[in-house]
């Protein structure tokens, strides 16, 4: 579990660094106005969800809990995305694209680590 959080934090810093580099090299016209808030929110939300799902020891109910957590995560992140658009209509495109990039990267990390855990649990 510690390995996941290390990878999560390193990924968050890498995304921040690559965003800064993309702006400095003029690959993007402007930085997302909600860069830090989005990065912290998505990192924290993914970490919290992973921590909860990692502690489930019942393989038969894992899928149901995972699906429920995905619905909760999508609702919370959808509400956050809606607030971003309301607060900054001009920069909404940059903010939402950045949000989606973070969401997909962190969700892929979460699924990869949870898949490894369930595979290890089945082998044991």
C-alpha cells in the first residue's frame, strides 16, 4: 500500500512539472487556473478510495464495493468539474482537460495496483 502512495505522490509532482514545462515551452497557451486545486483534489480522492478498497478482505464483495466507490467518485469529481466551469468560464477548457488527464492517470494507477492486490489475494 505504501508503494501506491509513493507512486501517487511522484505522479502528482510529475504532472505538475510537465504542466509547468508545457507552459514554459509554449505547448499550451495558459496554465489551468485550478491546477493546484485539481491536482490536490484528484490525488487525495484517488488515495482515499484506494485506501478504502485495499482494506477489503472479502473477494466476493470487492467488485460491488469497487463499483459503488466508482459511482461516488464520479459524482464527486463531476460536481467538482461543474464548479470549475462555473468559477472560470474563460479557462474552463484548460481546467477540464487538465482534470481529465489527472483523472485518467490516477485511475489507471489505482486499477493497476488494485488488480495486483486482487491477483496476489487469489494466489494466496
